[in-house]
C-alpha cells in the first residue's frame, strides 16, 4: 500500500467490482494521456467493453470509444458519458500510482470517470436480462477545452440508436466525499474567449511624448473590462470577464507599440452572454482611440451552458438518494466552469451531477487542475452506484 494519511478510511470493498474500480482508476492515474492522445486508455476501455460482450466502436471522434449494451427487452436508450483525458500538469503527489508520464496528470479526475464508466458497464451487463432498453457508453477524448464531445457527435455517437436520455458525472473536490450535488437548470456556464490586439506607437522610455503607449492603453482596457460585470450586468445575474493573458514590451526602457490580451467570458444565459460579448467588443475597439491608438477584438466561441433537464432531475433525485442517503443529496450551486457535455445536453435531455471527493484527512482538498489534486476514492463506488441507479430509473 502506498503511504496514506493515517486517518484515511478505505472505501468498503465488499463487491468484486469495488476493488477492481480502485485498481482501474489508479492504473489510469499512473498513465495519463492528453486530449486526442488517449490511445492506451481507449484501448483498455474498448477491450473491457468487448470482454463484456458489448457492441464496440473505436476511433469515434478520433480516440473516443462507444459501447452499446442492449437489454433483453425493448425500451429507451440512455447515454452514459465518461471523459478520459488528462492535463499538461506535473504531478506533485507522491502516491505509488502517481503519474508516470512527466508533465501529464489526471488533475481533473477523468481517470475516476473512466473507471466508473467501465464499472457501470460491468454491473449493467450483469443485469442485461432485466434491462428494458439499451445503454450507450460514451468514452470521450479531449474534454479539457478541445471539444472531444463535438467530434464524437460528428462521428455519430448520438445515432443508431439515438439516446432518449444522457447522463454524466464529475467527481468534485469542492464537495465533501459521500455527497452528491444535483440541480435542474444551468449547472455550468457558457465559456467563450476573446483575443484583443492593442496598437499604439513605440519609442524611447524617456520620450513618451513621441509615442502612443500600448501598455498604458492595455492597462485601461483591462480596468474598463472589469466595469462590465460591475456596471452593465444586472446585480442578480451571474457573469465573469477575466483577462488571463497580457503581453507587451521587450525591455524596461522601451515603450511598446503593441499589446496583446486574452480573456474568457462566462454566463449562464444567452442574454448575459450577448451582453458580455458586446461590451467587451465595444471597450476593446473604442477605448484605445481615446488614447490615439487602435484596438481589435476577436470572439472565440466556446462551449454552451450545461443545462440539466428538470423532469430528468426530478426522476433521478430519489434514485440518487437511495444510494447516497437523502441527507447527502444536495442541490448544487452552479459553477461558472464549463463542460463539453453541454453539447450533448443541448440535444438530449439529461443530467450532469457532482460526486463529492473532498477529504481533508487524506489531503484531498485541492481544486481541480492543481498539481496536488487528489480525490477520496469512496467517490468511485458512490459514483458507480449513482449512475447505475440513474440508468435503472430512466429505463424503468
Ligand atoms: Zn478539468
Ligand atoms: Zn473535468
């Protein structure tokens, strides 16, 4: 056993799949692969699904895998999605199962999602004779910003058969282990990007009168962009404008003639999304003129908001309560993060829910995408049971 905090409480391992799921997740964790490079992961997934007797399609949306489980009776089709990609982060944990691929890490928990998806397939396959309908398992590449779900959709993941419902979960360290967060309506945000180029006139750092200082203009633009949420957005609406990248200049004594900015805009509604986009464009294109410069704005379309279907959520809550306990199923405060499962939920009614993975006793306290990210592995059996219960409910 690896070194763990002494207060670590191992998840109960009373069923064969429960020890399997821990081993599976740790194996995926040790071998992280970036978006569209999930060859090893997808190979294990496809082999396991084939071993279960499912109809398997590989290389769907490049490195995605689809497995179809047909129940003995007719009924609806439920899509269960798991993402498989890791992040370009150097892991700072020291587990036995820490990343063996330097500079790559499962720092968002998609290793857990892949393991959970496989165990859900295993459990539901054992119940095949009682299933009224089919379950389509979607193991997708490149969730982290590269739109792996969209590629699988273009390759037909939503056809033959077309799912009637779609389910996905995320293990979540902001939420204590043992809890499930689920809500109807938007749970994640529209996430668009923008690029801005600011043009002035460069020159000597001691002779500003001969220049148009692009750094000064960029600083005013960044400040003015923060007035959008503060002064243009209705206070009870949610929105974010973040400038995450700002580049200008080459030396301390040169006034640069150009600056470059990148940022992200987040919103839950199309109206707020339009407002943020319009105001960012107006500020970036017009404010530099007041300084004698010029600004260019480029919109970069991202993912839509992740919106859960009200009816599906209402059906699922008792099912989730049956596995986690009623007191442990909470409504979930939406986050302004983004998720490409939103593309699926635009077409298929469904639910994206959160499974708690926080446990200070084992230092599972770090945010997602942190080099010390870690989960309480009790989220694996809980997430598995939750998805199995959700599928059973939707096929009932
Ligand atoms: Zn992530
Ligand atoms: Zn993630």
